[in-house]
């Protein structure tokens, strides 16, 4: 089953996370909002981190930020902050 592309017009205005596959932060945040809860799930959904893999750390940060927001924490903060 092929999932639809999560990219939307305007995503390119957000920070590019994955340079190999040209995936922007807005696309990754949308994947997290739609239920991706691991780097592997984001990889499958967006193709980010399927090239060189250097963006994996950024995906982990965005996942932590999303988890903190869902738990009622302050968006943009991680438990270590």
C-alpha cells in the first residue's frame, strides 16, 4: 500500500530537515500529528532519513517535542530543558 504524500504547498517555507530527500519540518510534524511515533515510522511515511541518515537526530528531537506537547508540556521543550 502506498501512502499519499504528506507535503503541502508552503512546507518549503519551513526548515528543511532531510536534504537527501528534501523533506521539510512541516511535513515531519504533520506525520507526527497523524500518528508516527518513531523515527522508523517517520522514515516510512515521509522518506526522511532514508538517504545518508544525518537528519535522524533532528527527527528524534521533533518526536520528543511532539510527545511533550501531547503530554501537556510546553511545545518546543524537551524533558531535559
